[in-house]
C-alpha cells in the first residue's frame, strides 16, 4: 500500500506571498492532519480534517487554512508568508486516529 | 506544564545495551499513546502504540504504560547504531473547545548509540 505523499517537497517563497501544499493520504484513510515542525518548537498541530470537515484546529493564525476533498486528499494554504513560517510541514493520515497517524515526507518551506 | 514532556537528551547508550526513553503527560483522560522515531532530515515513523496499562513488546522494542502515574516509556533492547534518532512520544487527548481528540507530541529525545 502506498504511503502518504506530499507535494512539493521543497518550496522557496518570499515574504508576503502565499503557498499551497498538497497531501494524498494512505488509501482508505479518511483523516488528514497537518503539522508544522521547527527546531525550536517541535511538532505543532495545525488542523485535522475528516470527511471534508475540519475536526480540530491548533493555535495558528487565520493565515493558515486547509481543506479536504471528497477523495480525502488535502491541501493547506498559508497566505501573506512571514519569515517565521519557514519550517517543515508534515501531513499525516489515519484510518481512525486512535490507531496512530502515518506521516508523509513533508514539504520544506523556506521564506526569504 | 507542558501537555507531553520528554527529556530532550541527548541520551548516549553503548551498542548492545538497553536504551530507556521516558515521557509524562498531563491529560489524565488520555487513552492512546504512541512512539515515533525520526531520523535527521526525515519525517516521523510510527514504531509503537499502547492503550492499556502494562507492557507491550514488538521485537526489540517494549512500550510501558502507567496511567496512574501518567507515564509512558520505550525500551530498546540490544541497541544498534541504526537506532540513533530522535524519539517522539505522542498522546491522544481531548482538545477543547472542539471536544475531539488530537495527537499531542513531546519535543522528542535525541538518542545516540555508541559503537
């Protein structure tokens, strides 16, 4: 079974731009969660989608948004990029959260 | 108090010895507990999960859970240099105001196995 895929793997943007990241979950997984990972803050939860509905949300500003499509694929968008948004963005999917989440390879975003 | 706490390390263990990684959590109602391994430059990989008090063994890995003490641990027997990585503890707890569970990660313990 194919794992979680994320595109693109690397992105370089400048301040003020916006960016859209994509995630395809493991086949059959309906829950997709997004995380931001930085050396200083570790893994920070952004939001979780289940059956096209946002089920949970972390403590990030409204510039961070997401959505999920009927095929469970998910996108997250960051508008008005700031230097502090430079991070590894990870997507994780699960069939039923309590059995654990499986991570994709991540998208490395650099904001200049 | 952080929701999930781990000693950041680094923890150095000789090859062949037992590595012991510890984690405490604050949400007494948490039901599910996970250990992830993350190699440098890679994404986290799920290696163990445990739901019930006691021990759960999988190969060289043993997860231990003590809900009364709000404590989870991971033991790695016969440590190998390939076990050198950061180990993340994760706990499912309720997320107000949604009331849904979310997975909260500790900051990880960096483990180095010395040949």
